[in-house]
DNA sequence: AGGACAAATGTTAGCGCTAACATTTCGCCG
DNA sequence: CGGCGAAATGTTAGCGCTAACATTTGTCCT
């Protein structure tokens, strides 16, 4: 198990109205305590505010005030209402609430289908941050991020009545489709191009790539090759730019990057090509999954890692430490990405402002055994 | 990219009311066509049924009938209403609908945080199947699957007003917590213990494990060791059982399985132990990520795969084909799992029946280069 | 003790939609 | 050509909640 995955769930167990608006406790047990007077609701439908009100002998509005923790309810009254709430196992009806307030306390997440480490981790991180803020998360997944598909997915989300959207949309093209919507709906683009009119949160890809490249140059490698991600991806482009910048700053030769698509398969193909190049000593691969493919290709081509060739990846997927050899790579803090996205989004939701802030999170170099000085 | 991830999105682009209840089209352009008569709604809030009704000159109920594609509307009227709908960029308000009908067209998915291949793939598969049925998906993720956490997550989901739950809850213990809820709410457990009172959908773990083991025995290996998943996981227990059954049927020695937790780290630890055993010739590892660790440990221990030792995994993660050597493993069809889960769930939602069906999906052996006859 | 004011509680009116029933319109037959 | 029945449309009443305002109750001062 990934160590970070452990640690107790700490969402507070809230009795209705105890402290948070809309808080809810354990699964209610309406079929609980006895003494259900004649005030018991017709037992077909779940108890509503008025049922509790009738039972306790107050108005439904007072019950509502208790449930929502509004001020101006006498402690004695509050106690009695709370008891009634518990007795009937009341749960607020979210649809009614949404209808009355115009807010659903639901956020939409636009996610990319697949098992790419970054997007998946971000999805979960966003969900957790949202839960902490007492929001629900509705997911819409996409196979592709072309503008049409993005627009359609946003439409689906909009139809679902959400309060805001976190778009995990690392494709550069997607940004425009998002901008069009962002004027009408709070939206944060994760790993989106930050030059639009929209709020973004992203990991500093360029910085990471520069770090990786400089690490290799500093070890004495004359230059560094790059197995790139798709250049229409934000991350792909950023990593290419950072790698190139580092080489140019050091006056090292800049060979054209080899294009990949994030998959181990593509990494393997690129690695095979590289394995033929006699002066190859260092490769920066745009993500760990491709690096896995590169590693296998190099080994099969008779190049030892790290003795003959050094390899650096990007992502630090949990398996990276168990590649052969363990992979030096850049770790991205997706939990932080999720947290920041939510912060930025809720700020928009709550103030009504359109967001334009760009949050950038630095990645961190993790040294393992796949890098060494050149032979 | 994972090949299966490709292929065009085919969700139909529905004009409101064209064919499905609640269908919705592109992002509406209310700021679109001109000629906005005096019937235009006070432009603060989005257009409602009554706005369209007023514009067209019919009752809001007629508009509702058109939107929901109910019969008994004259073609001419329908046309006029559709035009009005389009002109104002009408979108049904889901909260109002949910309040009036008692159904939210939203399903909850209980998912396990982390980057485990199975649960993640299942989540996306369920989302896609739900979308095809015109349901939304709300996700609640969990770090751990102990009964308390499961109960709490279900409570959160319930508070969100969903129509049913798909619980991706592979832990045996979780089943009881689910049963408690299933009597009040449509629920399907994916990879849950099928002996409860609840509907389940799962891959036939035992069958898969037996297949893997038999494949190795058939190649001539005297016996097969097992690096197991946690035995309190449904998959973990099932794979142990299948492996054991195959060995016993063949009269082969049954060494105690080595316990793991699905991570590459655990696989590495187990692999190190195994590397010391001189008579080791074949290992069945309970998932691919652990198999990666085993592979590295064996190599570092001087045992060649497959020349000295054969290894079989489980899952067929996209990277498995790029391990060194490429891994023989069992592929699970998660798309089918998602589809079946949804079918079973919607059956419950729509008929009101409590589900008890157990759907089982067979896995498929994928032969690669990590298996060979013993030395 | 009598207000004056604040605190506590109650009342009313929607939010936007659907379901059930009421009414109108139309086609068609005797 | 009147009237019957079905088809088409309209009317009404909630769903459960919150927000705004109205009313009652309590508290404190002079």
C-alpha cells in the first residue's frame, strides 16, 4: 500500500444541525426508539421538517434553524428539536434545499478516463478536499479532450446543477472550451494553460523538467535526450520547454525530442531507437510509465542503466521505486493540487467572482538508482 | 495509451425533449438569437418552464410534456414549444425535478482511493455506463474499507439524495455494512462477497487463479508458489483459493502463500524471500503491481525470468506488457463489470426490488514471456 | 409596573417541476 | 348539423426547504 493512503478518516461525525450546515451523521435509524406518538409521519416517506416540527411542537422554521445551526434559538428549544431530529432520524432533502437556495453543494469534476497516474490521483484528491468542505462531487469522464467532447461534458455537468467545476484538462486545446464556460460558472482548470481567462492550478512542469535535466548535466553528462509526452498536452509541452531551457543554459546539444503518448508502449519504442545511438548517456523521460518502456528497451539493447545510460522519469508513481533499477523521478504533490483547486473554486463559488488566479506547485526530485555519472 | 481507451464517444446529442427524458444538448446559448420579445424572463435567473410557456403561448405543463417527450402533444404545438425552448436556451432544473419526482437520476459510487488498477478502472466503467443510461455519478472515496468508514461513506451518499449505490468494496468485511443499507436502498457490490443478501458483480477470481496455476503446472513445474493479496480482500481470498484448488487437484505440494498488500513494495519483499529458495521454479503473484516487485527481487537475487523461474500476475495493467520480461497475466474486463453493475442496479432502482443476483465474469489468460517450462 | 426593545418563534410565499385532475377543442358519426 | 368521445391543453396542488417578514415572548430600564 502506498503509505500516504493510510491514516484515519477524520471527517467529523455530525448530528444533524450540531455544527455544520447540512452535516449528517451515521445512517439514520428511524425505526429506532419506541414511543412513537400519533405525530409519527405516515411511514411511507422519510421524515421531513414538518414531521419533526409537529412532534416537537414548534414551527418547521425553528427546526430548520436548528438543522442549519442558525443563531437565535433558545438552548432549551434547540435541545428538544435535536431530540426530535434524532428520534425520527431526520435527513435534509438535498433536492429541496437546492431548489430553495439555488445551490446544490455539488461540484463537477471533468476527468480523463484511463489509468494515468496524475489525473487519477487528482480526481481523488479533489474529492477529498470537497468532502472536507462538505460538497459532493459528480464525475464526468472523457476519453478524449478535444474541444467538442469537453463542451459536451460540461453541458452534462451543467445539466446536473452543479455549483462549480474542476476540470482536469491537461490538453492545451481544451482551455478554450473551458474559457467559454468559465464566464458563466465557477471553474478551475487543473494542469490547464494558465494564459486563458480562467483560474488554474498546476504543477510547475518546466521547473521540474529543468531540475531533472540539470541533475543529469551536473553528473557530467554532455547532453540529455528527451522522450516527450504529446506536445498538445500542457505537461508535455512544459516538460519539453524545461528540458530545452536547461540544455540551452548549459550550452549542451539539443537533439530533437522523441514523441510519445505517455504509455509504456511508446516509451519502449522510443527506447529502442535510443538504444542504437552510440553516444547516448542520459535520457529524461516525460513520465514514469514511458520510462518503464525505455528501461526495458535499453536493457534489451544491451545498455545497462545506470552504468551506461542514466534515466529520469516524471510522476513518481508508486511502482517507480520497484522498476529495474529503481527510477529517479519527479514527484508531484497531487493532494496539494486537489486542495488548491478546491480553495480556488470555492472562492469563486462563494464570492461570485470569476477566477483568474494561477496557482503553481513545485515538483520534487526523488533520487534513486537509475542515474549515475556517464561511463 | 491503453488501446481500449480510444474509440469515439457516442453519447447522443439530444435536444431537450427530443427523445430521452432529461436529455440535454450542447451548452445552451441563451444569449443567442435575437428578437427576444417582452416575454423574455427577468434576465437574472435562467429560463424556467413558465418562461418558455409564456413566450410560446401555452401552459407550462404543455412545455413540460414536450421536454419529457410525453405523448399527446399536437405536432404543431410541439414544434412551437421546441422553438421556444431553443430560443431561451432552456435547461431543466434537476433539483426541482428531483423534488417533484422523488428521483435524482444520480447514482453513488463508493470507491477506494489509490491507484489500484481494478478499482480505478471500475469507477470509470461505471461512470460511462451510468452516463449511457442518463444518470449522473457522485463519487465518495475511502482510504480504508473498515465497516465504520463504509457506513459513514454510505451515509454521506444517502444524504446526497442518490437513487442507488455501486459499492466498489472488495473487502470481505465491508459486505456486512453494505447489507445493512441494501434493504433500504438499491445497491450493487462490485467484487463483494456474494453470499450476503445483496446483488454482486465480480470477476471469477478463483477461476482465474486456477487457470494461472494450471498453466504453470501444465508447463511442467512441480508446484507453484503464491504471493497473495490481503486475505481479507475478496480478490485476495479468491485467488488463494483458486491457486490452492489447482495444486490440490494436481496433487502438487502446497507451500504457504506469502502475504502481500498489492503494492510493488510488498511484491519485492516477497520476491526476496522466494529468491533464496533453491527449488523455486514458478510463482503466481496475486496482481501485476506486486509481480513487478517480484520480478525485480528475482533478478537481483540472480534468478532469471523465465529461464529459471516463471511468473504469472493478475490484472493485465497496461504496463504489464513492458515489464522485464513482459508479464503473463490474467485480464479482467472492467468495462463489462461496470456495465453489469449498472444493469443490476438500475433493475433494482426501476422495479424497487431488492437485488440478490450474483453476476460473475470470467477473466482471460494473457500469455507473454514471463512463463516457460522449468529449467 | 409599564413600556421599549431585543430575542425567539411563527407565518407566508415561493424555488421549478411533475402528477392528477379539469376543461377545452376537435374530428366524426348519426 | 348537433352532440359524443377522444385528443389536446389547462389548472391546481404539492414535493421539502429557505428567506423574508410578522408576531409573540422575554428582559431590562426608569
